[in-house]
């Protein structure tokens, strides 16, 4: 029987309020299966550069659930019968899931590419039973025809009244935005549990037209002139510049804050062998190189075998930017989140 040369996208159906789509490669796709829960950004590239190649290589039928990290984790937590086998999460959500014992204990000997992760990345994996597959950070994207931005402090300028968007507190870089506010106030959030940072956010509020959950929402806002600048993760830069080529991205000289995206196998997964193969594929040199492209997912590699040129490294947490990226204590952050969410909503979302 001849193998099909193209991957097929079947009809979508809905599980727990999100779309679950199925893609299958090869004529014997039914010989194995895997359900992957992942981010809702750049879904076309995710299918073409990760899911379909994995499915074809391993003769596995892959179903996908797309959405933001925290929402997908919450769905998993409240649905013990979820069909999801592996889930890709932002670092803070990965830590939350590990603490709630939602993931299988990993046997790292089954991952031949695990040895190419750094010592810190391997420690994160062993501490959380999740494997980091990319590192990202955030900066400021802006319209240089309307404003010139050099630093984080410029976001508080009166010239930007009603013209900026920032990530909501429950998103990947929401806590990092609070850290930036603390830096602006010159008081680290860990010293006063964010009190000075929230005062700084209150001062920033007149400039903020939107606290967003999906960075894809920003494209049209830039087009219509509703916003002039936004705080965004570097994984969304290529998507935003594709629709608005004049936009400029800046990581201020003072630095940025980093976040890993991690993969875990759910405790109730019935397709563990395929799940291990998926994780190993995700951190392989070939796939890490592929998805590092700005035309793909713009994911900075964690596999130490991957080397990027200056052009390939643009807008990624790699090289000089990685060296300026500060870490966030997500164990501390997650303890503070209930209080922070309440304070954030009172200030920013009313």
C-alpha cells in the first residue's frame, strides 16, 4: 500500500470548550495515536512543522487541542477523562500542574536528546516532570512612525495615553509585567509582595487600552491605530510583523524576563510510548532548528547542538538577549497569584 505524500486534516470537534482537530500522516496512521494540547498561536506552522512531521515519522495519528496555557491546564485539572496525552505549557503553569500531580513521572532515559539540554534545563525537567523545549522572553513592539521607545520606563510616558496593550496577569508574561512595574518603582516584587509594583500599574493604567489574553488580538489594533505599542512575548513577533511590517521590536538594554515552555505527559495518558517519542522529537536538533525560523514558530532552541546565525537569532531569547534575560521565581509567583489576580483586576480590568 502506498504512503500518502500529504497530511490530512480531518473535521474538527469540540472537547471542553476548545477545538480538537485531527491530522494523520501515512496510510497506516491508525497504528498509533496521540493527542497534543498546545498553544493557539501560529497553529498553521505548528501543524506543518511539528505535528505532521512527527505523525509521518512515527506513523501516528495526531489530534490537537489549541488554546492559551492556563485555560488548557484548568480543563485538564477538572476533566479526569481528558483524551489529552501530552500538554505544552508555560513555565508557571507547568509548575502548577506538577504541584497538583497531573503529570506522569518521566523516565529521562527514554529521551535520547535530553543530554543536549543544559544543566539548569535538566534540573527544571526533573523538578517538574516536564521537559523545556523552548525559552522565550518579552519586550516592546511599537509603531516607530508614531512613537520612539528606548526603555521600559517609556511605557509610562504621557505621550502613550490610551495607546498601549499589556499581557493580562493570567497569561504567560502577565507576572513578568508586574516585575517590570516593580523595576519601574525601583522595588522588587519579592521584597514587598508587589505593593510598589501595583502602585506603578495604577500610574500606568491611563496608557493601557487593553490587557490582552491572545497576542493575535493585537494585529488589528495596530492596523487601526487603536494602539501604538504593546508588551509582547518574542514568540509573537513574526506573526505581528507579518501583518504590520513597519512594527519594531525592542528588548530594552536593562534586560527582560525569561520563560520556558515545557512538555508533560498526563498521568492518565494511554499513549505513553508515542508521548515520549513526541517529546524527543520536539527537542531534537532537526526540529529545534526548523521551528527556530521566523517563518515557523520563532522558537529559540534549548538543544545545545543547534547553532543560529545572527539573522536566525533575531527576535529570540538567544545570545546577547538570553544573557540579559532575568529569571522569575515561579514557585513564589504561583503562591502570590490569587492575591495578585484580585489586585490586578481591581486596577487594570475595571
